[in-house]
C-alpha cells in the first residue's frame, strides 16, 4: 500500500558523513537574496545534494533551471561535511509551517549542528551595501566588529521567523543576516553583500564577482519566482526592520 505523504521529513538522497556542520539557509524573500546567495555558495564550495524536504504542505511545484529538473527544497553538504546549505525556491504558505520548521531543526540536531544562519532580504527601494544581523547579544557584538550592523528593532515572519523562534528553545544558535533588497526584482548585488558578510565573520573566501557581473542573467532566470514572491507578499506580511 502507498505510504501516506508525510507531514514533513528530510528525505536522504545521498549518504554523507557530517561533522557538526554549520548550516546556511535561504528562503524566498525580497530580492530572492536568500536563494541567490545560497545557490552561489553551493556552486563555489562544490557542495553536493544530500536530501530534499518531503511534505504535504509544500505546493505541488517543481523547478526547472536551464532545462534541468530539480526539487524545490534541497539540502546540500560540502565534501568535508562541515558546512550544510538549505535552499528553498518556492513560496510557502503559513499552513504546516511549524511542521517544516520542526523537521529542519530535528534534522539539524541529528547531524550535531550548533548553528543555523538564515540569509534573507528586507524589501526596500534601494540596496545600501550594508549587512545587518539579529542574534543573541554576545554574537551581535562580535558581528559589529566585522562591520555587520545590529537591527535595532523589527520582526521576521514566515519560515525564517519560525526557525529563529524555535532555536530560542533548542540547543542550536539561530542567526539571521539581512540586507535591504529590491522589492520586485532578483537582487544579486544584495546577495553578494550577504556573502561578503559571511566571508568576514566566518572567515570564508567565496568570490562574489559572478554575482556582480551576471545581474541580467540571474534576473532573467528568476523573474518568475520573483513575481510569485511579490504576489505572495501581498497576501502575507513580510519582514520589517
């Protein structure tokens, strides 16, 4: 008999040994900076897909990119097993959100992860080339030393907000890095600013030249998803700071 579709589960597509990895995650938001930044990190670190999210709460959608079919909610790891990435390339409704959040954090706990970093954008008229953070107090002070500004106040909704809330009651540190991003178009410049902040704080060395130079290609490839985000944002309050 066909097994009932799960509430939410991370379905393993490849067996890998993970070593208490830090997790970077990007979901659909302003300027699509989360998915754009995460996809760039995946490419530059030559990460491999290790799993996908299966859930009856995901819309029945799939993603084509340059003619290639791929699952819209994917999990990746680097060869050393020290870094994982989560990328979601579809908009998510509020229904079932807590199931998705719990599944992600249960999976992170099983892999021994102690930190999850969400990369996202805040809708604005223009990008100011600055990265902002929200985290626990000690970490915020440390990030300020790396030219990452504290968010004085605001609120974060959707799956990023759900993950950060749940991190407060679990043994995993939740962090979000934010940039001001275009309201209606994919913003690869803002995504580059996020990655450069990661480079400074986490001592990484991810080249962002392609993000700066391939703005038109990225915008063209992701224009449909960007429009979906704009429509979705009209129905659901977004992120503010």
